[in-house]
């Protein structure tokens, strides 16, 4: 149907232009399969040789603000006070029958635990339990400290290796548990790594089922797995090599695996769908090999260009995380970016090479629809072919349709075709309902609280948590978050007096002096993760004598939380600004670029509104099986926000590049909107279905951190794909008409000319 506006302004005939570099690259790849395969085999051998080392080479620490006062205090204590800092190992010995001093079994446990610590080369010194400091008033609980001789990452490895032999010292009435910050991170990485492996195993059958249904054939369904494996092997090897420059978090590999799978599916689905369509338009060519190469060139010149822009936007989104001065966050962003680069490079070279050789065999192993659906598909194909034949020479609008005779309106495409027609008739109702739903879901964000993870992030069965609970019971709620206050020796008296008079400090005990420095252990009155503890740290820093450093695990968490909060507005500002510029270059229209970026924020806000209800308020905690912390982890808004922005831009470009392509062909904005839904809508829905299924398996796994990640990502992708991309964005295109694609003349002289039509 041609709109009144398009009749008043009949579009010019489509311009003929030379194939772009992506089309030429696709054609070259399609005719040089052997060269491309050899090139990628060399890449995989080079990086794959290091990939098996990824589990042992990557680190378990790095959750810190590297420029913070607490990290400076940790480094000073490591040099001047035998490493008795936040990374030191703590062994808690608890005797439920009586005092440790009078129980030979408990005394033996203390001696053996001390010997295990002394035998480890990463432990600098072993500090036995001291009355009034590390022995409880009832005498039943004692703490042994092992100073850190190695860096934080090595101390996490030491905690991981010592945990079992130390726990094995427990007897009937005597429990022995390794705890402290290093033990907590060791337990955290261990339980979450196991949960993520379990989730990935559960997600693969679901992924394969959705892939087979989305691609319709077994051969085509295997293509995203090819891209995923290339991305994973390359990223794993590159991460191992990166450890020679700086420590890389083990979580970098986990997120790299997740994004390699997600983008491998997205890109392969988008390219294969368009390749099949281009191949169908050449069904009457007798030279099948030439037809396949031409189809590859056309696909890479159109869909390949959208994929290239998509990969660039994902990389730009993740690069904003590098603004956070934390090794863990920077290395996680690095891991994802490496996988994106590898998957993108394989999509632009290896995939067209394989498609060029497969040709029509891409549909081998085709999954037939049952009975009536299969007959309906064949009838629809015949009708589409007849319509294409009759459309030849029917003018510009007819040429637009004739250029795409492959659009078989069956199954999902038929649904999307009718859905586009419905949105065309009822745009205000559809758009209004979406805004109401998103508004209701996003409203709780206004009362969202964030905080660094508490001990609740690891299960009760873990030794670090068992020891933590014993320390709390014996020494008070603030004991696990004891602050290490390092002061110039000349200011010790004033510092000690101020600490003992502060309302947020339960006790302050001198812990020695060295080379002009003194250290005092200050035990807060509140839990290490409580906001009041953070307020106490800020107050002490403003009042203690000049040159004093306040450190400790609680202070390090507080400093990281502060830098995350301060950088989040900057990161989101860059996400909006850079995303707008990229969409502006890709699509050429300020209005549609602005709408594409702003709507990204809607799904993110809705997801965090749900996260507030679930993880802060505790709704569904019983069903999902977790202990709410009373807040959402502080890294979630910034890190997950950047990830989700990249995924949302992925879907935005798939949809809008198709709309731009059809608008350039026909000049009809309504036709462009419906055809974008009909062609790329299928890709968005199928890709989102796989991602939601994968993320929900993480939500169902045991520990809290994967649950939080799974729920936030799954809800955001669901909202973005079904409400934002399938309803709100098409409604905006419907209501703005030609204005959506308007480009001021002055802007046209500045921007490069990017075409998505072939």
C-alpha cells in the first residue's frame, strides 16, 4: 500500500552504485575458501595453543579501585607490616565444647593450621591467636592470621588450595575454617564458575533446539556454532597472552563465552537469512556456483554492513567500561571485546567463504513442518513466486517488492507481516501500551540501592562464610570488616584517640609500628556491607591526621563502590553520545538515531526495575532460592548497562538497516517499516529467544551472582526485543513517516554515504 505522502513525493528510481568493500570482500572470500580456511586455521593454532591454560592463568582478584586510598594502604602494609592486610589469610578455630586453651584437640588444630600456613611460600608470617585481639572473650573462638607475601591474585589461589586441607583439620567439637577476603573471592569464583558451567550445559540443548527452529536446517544451524568456537578459542588464547602484560580476571573468559555465543547466533542468523533470500532471487540461474557468489556479495554488501556497524557499536559500548580503574572490570570488558572482534572477523570472512561453497546446500538437513504447516509453506512459496513474476516492470513500488520475491509469509514471517499491518492501523494504542508497561517496570528504579556484595553471595556451605559467621558471633558484626588504619608514628596518639571516640568504631587496637608508620585495627560497629560502615570510613578519612590511610577489605569494597557510582553517569553519557553518533553515521538520520539510542535506555530501566523488586526487596527469593542482600550489586548498573546497550544496538541496527534499505528502494516509509519487521524481525525474535533461554539458565543456578546477572540480562533482552524493537520502534517509524529518514543538507555534506541497499 502506497501512502499519501509517498504519492505526493514520488521516490526516485534506485541508484546504481558500485559494490562496496564488504561486498567485494564477501565475493573474494566466497571464491577463496581454501585461503580463508588456512588463514583461520593459522589464527586458531596460534591462539588455541594458549587456550588450555586459560583456567590456570587467569586471576581471581582485581575487584578494587586501583587508585584508591585503601589499595595504597594495602600496599604499604604489605611492605611494612608483614603483609597483614586485606589479602591476608585467616583461619578460624571454634570449639563448641569449651575454651580452646583447655582442649588438646582444639590446640592441636591451631598448631596444625599454623603449620599449613607456614609451609606455604605465599605466606610471609603466621600470627598466632592473641588474647584480647584474636581470641574471643569466652575463649571458644580463635583467629590465626597468615600474612600475604604474594599479590592479591596469588593469595586467592593460595586460599583456594589451602581451603580443603585446613577444613580437614575439623573434628567432632572443633571446626576449622579458612576465611577472609582472599578466601571469600576464592569461594565466590569457585561456586560461580561451577554454576556457570552447569548453566552452559543446560543451555546448550535449548540453544540447539531454537537454532534448528530458527534456521530451519541442521547445516545452517551449525554456522553460529562455528563462529562461537572461533570467537572462544581466539579470545581464550588472547586473554592468556594478555596476562603477561597485566592480570586478567577469570570472569573475562566467562563473559567472553557468553558474548561469543550471543553474537555468533545474531550475526549468523542475520547473514544466513539474507543469503537465502539473495539466493532465491537467483533461482533461475543455471550456474549455481556463480549464483552463490553473487548472493554472498549482495548479502555482505547489505547485511554484512549492518553486522560491521553492530560489532563496532558493541565494541564502543564495552570500551566505556575501561573508564573504571578496576582490573577486574577492565579485563572482563577486554575479554568480551576480544570475542567480539574474533566473531566479527569470522562473520565477515569465514562465514561468506563457507556460504559461497555451500550455496543451496545451506538448507541441507531441512526440518520439515508437520502436515498442514508444510503444505501451507509450499502454497505460500508458489504465491510469492507468482507475485514476484507479475510485479516485474510494475514501477518503483513494484520493483521494491520484486526485488524480494523470497519473502515467504509463513510461520513467524506471516505473524510478523500481520503484526506490522496491525501496528500500521493502531500505532497510538500499541505505542501507548508499551510505554505504560515499561513505565510500570522502570518505576522501582527510582528507589534502587546498590552496594558491594555481602557474604550472602556465597552459600552457607562454603568455608569462608562459615568462618565469617563464627567471627561475627565471637567478636561482633563489624569484626569481619576490620579497618587497617596506617598513620605516621608522630600522629599515632591523636589517631588512636579519635578512633576510640568515633561512634562507628566498636574497638581500636594498636597493631605495631615500622619505619615511621603505625598500624591500628579498628573494628566497626556495623556489618562490612552496611551503608553505615561506608559512612564511618568517609568520616574517619576526613577527621584523622594528615597522611593517614584507611584500608582493609571493607574500605576496598567501599572505594570500589564509590568509583562505580561516580563513573556510572559518565559511562551512560558516553553510551548515549557514541551510540547516537554511530547510528547517525550508519543511518544518516538524526531523528531515528536519537530514537534508537533513547529506546535502548527504556529496556535497561525496565530490567533494573525488576531487579530492584527481586534482589533488593526479595520478591521471588523463595522461588528462586537466594538470600536477598537488600540492594543490587554495585557493578550491575554500569557493567550490565554497557553489555545491554551493545546488545540493544545490535537489534536496533538489524531492524533499522533493513528499514533503511527498503526506504532507499521504494521511498515508502510504511512499506519500509513493515518489510523490516518481516525480514529482520524474525532474526531479532529468534536471536532474543536464544539469549533469554541462555540467561534464564543462569537465573536458575545456585549462587546469587549468576541469578542477578541472568534475571537482569534476560528481562532486558526480552523487553528490548519484544516491546522496544517489535512494537515501539516500528510505531515511531509509522508515526514519523518520511521525517524519520530526513537528513538536513548540511549534515549530508559531513556524513559519509552509507547504503544498505544492493
